[in-house]
């Protein structure tokens, strides 16, 4: 099990790299995360919903993702409550004041999913969540040491040296966990190091002597083209470079599935900027309204922040607009939530007026649409696209525009429900050409991702202590 000293230290990426390394060596391996908290979700082949990081990790293994790989997914809707997904389906809501009490009841479900994977695979690489040494979260824990204890698995603890204070973080975790859980930590990993590793020799000796835990790898900082689960802003580029296409993504508070933009941001011809205020919205070619976990509240935020006037001005100057999923719903005439269902994406019991830029309206439904997509496009014609849909609302669809739901009469405003739409390079290039943007790159995003995973696996093979690497490469009997 890979745990970390904090969120964002690289647990998800390291698990993906380890999965890739094992898969390349003929090990039948699968990823597992007991509890994930993220609004970036993927859809499994059987119509379930899991964290995007586990879908990436399954891709690294060369297998299809399943709901057992992430049996508990928590999708924040506000500071006080979140939608709860259990084994791929909406299970209700978690409220902050009952968080610890309510989640412990899910431990049996988590262990059942883990057992299923253990029976199917030679090795399961587990990812923790946040930091295990949070005193206020230890009671009822199912994500870190609570799970490790129940499943009886060893732990490698990861610290990010690029954040600073890595030795204090690693030592501090051991001290807080004390003997109750610290004995489960088998070893340390130090991630994202820049420079000559010999500069760390004295500190490594001190840490090992003080904690009686070995440091089994120092992984250098790598330039990887992999999706970030928590931060959408890693791809923002310096403005001095000349780009063929400038895209502004409006980053409203409950933005979701921001990795839809990775294939665009990875293209050298394209500059992608995430904007959070109208002051940041500079002249651009294309404005994208991404997915949203809480469509009506994000739409209201757009209006109160003054983005509606900016979008209208952008269109007057012949700019283009694309709405993806929740962003598509915002672009229609209105969003109707007559069912007053507590699990829909809009504010409970509220209907609202959209931006009226697309000829659609949306009816919120209690049941969430969860489906994978693999189909030939009708606009532009003849390109295979793959992706997934994950949304509550139903909107009128113009089938002649697939994979798009609708476009405006002047072809300036477009909308789609398909996440991952731009991963196929030929379709991405063809649609942008239809809009008048001459983009030369048509590399598939999966090819970029696989290249980065192989680079990471190569580095892990080089950086990990041979004894511990061999533990991973020895399948269970």
C-alpha cells in the first residue's frame, strides 16, 4: 500500500508507475483505492463510477477498470456535504459532522472489493488517501491505516521533497502514528527530487537511524504527460510562446473532470488557461465551460461573477464556445429540476435559466447516466471517438451532430456530453479545423499517456532498492 505524508505528494502517479512496471514484467496486477475524494470520475464498462486516477492505473496495468478498484468515491458538493458513491452507484450523501461515523460502516464493502481483486490478480497495488497521520481522521478510517490494519498489508510512505520539509513530514508521520500503526510502514520513498542524490546522504542516514525504517528509493522529478486528479492547472503555459489556438477554461468552484482538457493542453500548438475571474479572461479563440458537480450553483456563480457579459462579448468578436457535460447544460435555455431530487446535480429543488446560447433545455433526473462511448462521429464524419458520459440531466440531442448534442445556428457555440472526447488525435484535429483552427498535431492522448507511464516505470525500476523491487516482481503463490 502506498500512503503519503500529504495530498498531492504523488501517490496516484507512483501507483500507476508501479502498476506499469509490474505489468511489463508479466505480473497480473490491479490497482485499488479504498476511498477516494474527487470530482473527477470515470465510468467502468459495467456502468459504474470510480475515480479517474484508478482508471489511469488500470490503463497502466493493461486492464479494464472495475468498480472494485475504487469501491467508495466521495464527490464534494460544498464544504459541508458530498455525494457518496458506493461500488459505482449513488448511495446518498455524506455530511461533514457525521463523516467519521458514517464511513466506518463501509469497511466491509471495501474489504469485499479488495478480496475480489486479490482472487483475480497476482498483485494489488493500493493507494491511500491524503495523510494517515491526521489525529482527527484516525477513528473510523477506511482509507489509510484503518484499511491497512484490516487487510493486513505493508505500507510504503511517500514524501514529496519538492514541497519542502520532506524529512520532517516523514518523521512526523511516524511519531504521530506511534506503535499502533507505525510498525505497518515498511519503508520510505522520497519523490520529485531535483539534483544530485548524494546531497541527501546525511539526511537519509539520519532518517533511517532515527525511525528504523529504510529509504528504498529517491525518485527524481520527471516531466510526465499524465492527468492530475486534484489540480487542473499543471498544463498552463508561458504566454510568450506563439500558439495557433488560445483556449480559456472557466474554472468555476465545482468544476469536474478537468482532465478533458489534457489532450488540448498537451498540444504544442495550443495554449490552455484556466480562469477564475473575468479579469483573467484575456482575448482568446475558444472558451470552454467544463463539467460541473453542481450545475446550478456554478451557473449562478458564472452570472454573479460577470462571465455572461464576457462570453457574449467574445461571441460578438466571432469567438467560439464549447460546453462539456454540465457546461453544455448551462448553455441551454433552462435547467428544470421539478423532481426536487436530493441526488441531482442542481441545487435541490431549483430550476434556473441557462445562458440561452444553445437550442436545448435540460431535465434533471434522479438516475445518473453512466455509460462508456465508442462510436463513429457524424460531425465531422468518420472519426472513431471513445469516452464516457456521466450526468444526471437529459437534454434534447441532435443525432446528426454526434458526438455533439447541439450547436448554435452560426456554428459558434457547441455542446457535448462526452468526456474524454479529445483524446483521439484525428478527431481533435478535424473538429478544430472545422472551426477554422489549423492544428497540425494529431497524436492520440493515450499514446502520450503510455509513453509517460513507461518513462515512469523505467525510472522506478532504476530508483527502487533491488530487494524491495523483487518483492513486487515475485507473484503470490
